[in-house]
């Protein structure tokens, strides 16, 4: 009498195991087909993609996809290359994907015409997390990188960043017009070192640069001047919900909006609270960036805008940081000319 229940249990386990095994191999096939479909779609858009095979493994407790020595370059100049990429998901939660990026990884914007390429290199790679909805679209993603250099390829004129934390969140559906949010991005950069050939009166290291921004309007599909111009003409803007900067004597917190003018140059305003304005203006004047007379006038003018102070008696200046007509203004004071964006 006892043999029959035991036999039934074993048969049930065998059926469940066979069903799970069939499902796992089906899921592995879906992964391979999805990657192949994405590659075919990108190549149809003139993207250049190379990689050393795609391995799907991890049975029975993981779905793990791995490739190595990969290189992706889109027709609009965006590129990414790396030594290895591994994505993990649990079979019972396939919509949450952990990403490992061991070894050197490089993302770049290859300039068109006379514009030089720009690259971001993470020598030690990084880690990430991607969440999908039931339709397979990304709902949010995070990325952590350490020991990063940013600048021209080969490390020329490169800035350094000790660590970067990025996150992006997408709405359930694309925005219907320029008032809707297409993506929300958060970034936190720590210990950002300026390129060796650049001098700064505020010091060579930016302690912290953090922001939360929302890109509004339908985003360009490709990073090309016509598509970016169309996004801008249709009312596309960048809302800065939070900005924190700690650089030498300067501490700034603010929020505002950025856009592009008719020449695709940045314009906008940030309402900011600034601490350390007096030593900052002295440093700018000492470096010849601002004339001493203008620095003195700026300290007086901006001092009048101060209504509060820090516990150590430093004035907190509340004013607007404005980018307009190629110049950067702080309140009524014109600080410096901004570098021009080259879209050629």
C-alpha cells in the first residue's frame, strides 16, 4: 500500500522536472532569438556589431547569457566595446536581470566631420541591474562604474572619476507630446579629476557632482543633428529636479530647466543656493577668468541676494545660474563664455 503513493510522488516529480527542464530550454532559446533579432535590426540600420559567440547556461537555477570581445558601433556614432558581458536572471523571476561587465569597457561618441570623438572608459568594468515589463521593455536600469576616464580616446585630455552611479527610469508608455517625461536619469559622480592640461582656480578635483534630470518630449532614436534639432523644435527640454555640486570652496544646490537654442547650443536657468561665493570669486579673479573689478562687484551684488547663512557664518546666496547666448551668468553677473557644442 505504501509503494503506490511513493511511486505517484516520483512520477509527479518526474513530470514537474521534465516540464521545468523544457521551460528552461525554451527560455534559453528565447534569449538567443531575442539577441539575434536585435542584432539583425541594428545591422539593418547600418550598425556594426562583432562578438565572440553567445553562450546561454546556468541550468537549473539560473539563466545566464555571456558574450566576450564585443564591439557595437551605430551609424550615428554611438559605440560600445568590452571584454565581456554576462547577464543573469533567475528562472522564477526572468524580468530582473543582473549585469556583470568584467574587464575594460568603453562607450564613445564618434564625432561627425571635424568633431573629435569622446570616450568613457571603465578600466575595471562595472555592474548593473535591468528590470523589464511583461512586454520586454525596460522599466528601469542602474549602472555602477569605478576608476573611469572620460575624454579623447587613448586617455588624451582625459578627466578621471573615482566612481559613477547611474540610474534611468522609463514611463509605461512614451510621452504623447513635449510635456511628457521620456526618461528620468539620476547620476552621482565622486572625486572627479580634471584633465591634466586644464587648470582650475577651484581645485583639480570636484568632490561631488550629482543630479536628477527628466528628459521631456519624444527622444531622438538616433544621436544625429537632424533628430536632436527636431526634438528641440518640438519643445523637448531637460528638467533638472535636483543638482548638487561640491567643488573646492563652492557648494551649490539647485533645480531648473535646460533646452537648446536655434543653433543647438545649451540655454536655460537653474535656481540655485550657493555657499562660498566670496572665495570662489576671489579664485576666479586670481586665475584671470574674471577681472578683479568684476569679481568685487559680483561679491557686492550677490551679497545683497543673501538672506541666510551657514552655521559657520558663510552667506547663502540665492540666485539664478543662466546659460544664454554662449555666456554663463550668476544672477546679474556675467561669469564666463561657455564652450560651444560642435555638431558638425
